[in-house]
């Protein structure tokens, strides 16, 4: 199938703040909003009839190649098992994200391989079975592979994430790193969380530090890091931190003829 495509505590530690291993010019962080995921059309029992009618219309209008709409679809494998509609959506949907907590069935995988804007999203696990690792490797050859990593600080550390991803290295395109807001927190969480809009959000500073401690290893493993912001306030704060770090990595050159102190 052709493809579409040290110290780990959250405290200040200069030894941990390493450069990305692949190139000094590439800063391996991408910022996205949770709304980018939430706006996708989740296929479920209440909307399946409507979606199937739309897919059937596109199928009838198709000639040599299947016509596709411009919508983004999200399929949860464990929550939705209408195989017939899944096939239709993969054939005629604008983009398809297929979420699984186990393995992707082969018939789904072969269809995703023919969709240029498709991806498989696996849930992060402490350990993966041989069957799961083989399935991830197979999917990587067919389409984009994403590992969804919701983290709760300090219950989960950067070390925990790196240990979980180690056996998947070179077979993952993208690590989707998020810190879901909590309704309640314990004493151990207070340093890392702040109350906003009735929920406890991880402070942007700690989200960025978490990223710093995994960026070197994930860059060596050729995994692109996408940091998911929980809301607009969080997005803007993280963007400022990223911009500040990029400025430090690319200082302005001294003007020609300027004196240099030795």
C-alpha cells in the first residue's frame, strides 16, 4: 500500500533544554486549537442516515474517480460499527480521521490508503502489544499516523510519554499533545493548574516546559509535535511562548561594522 504522505521533571533544568536533533533551523512544535478537532463531523447513530444520503448522492455523480465533499469527518472505531457507511465516508469524504484504541481493520486500512487526506489516530498507551505495533507500522505505510496524548500533570511525566512512544519510533507522523481541563484537582495539581471559566487548566508555562523535555527525542524519531490549546486564552499564551523561544534561537545578526567587546 502506498503512503499518502536526561531529566524529566517539570522544573527548570538547563541540561534538559536541548536543541532539536535534526536541524537548528527547524523548531519541532506546531500549535493547534481543540476547536480544530471539535468542529469535525463525528459520525454516530443520530446523523448516519443524513450522511449516508449525502454519500450516496456523491457516489451517483461519480464517474471515473469518486467525488468528494469538503467536510471533515471523524470516526470512532469502538463507538461506531456501520461498516457500510464507513466505506462510503472514506470514499467520498473530504478528509477522514479514524480513531482507535486497538487496531485498524484491514478493510478500513486499504481504503484509507487511497484517500490522500486521511489519518489514523491511536490512543497513547503505557505499552503496546506486538499486534498493535505491527498495525501501527502497517498504517504508517498506508496513511498518516497520529498518537493522541492527553496528559494530566504531574500524574504523567515527559518520561512516561517517551517510554510509551519508544517502541513506535519512525512509524509515527504526528504526536498530538493535549492537557485536558479538569473539573476538580487534588493538592498535587495546584502548582500546575489555574481556574478559568469553571475548569482547571494547565498553566501555559508548564505545557511549554513539557514540550521542551520531549522535543529532542521525538525529533530524532521524526515525530512532529502538535501542541493542542484548550481555548483562545491558552492558544495566545502558548503562541507568545513559542515566538519568544524562536527569537532566542534566531538572534538578529550584529550590524556590519559594529564593535565587539572581547
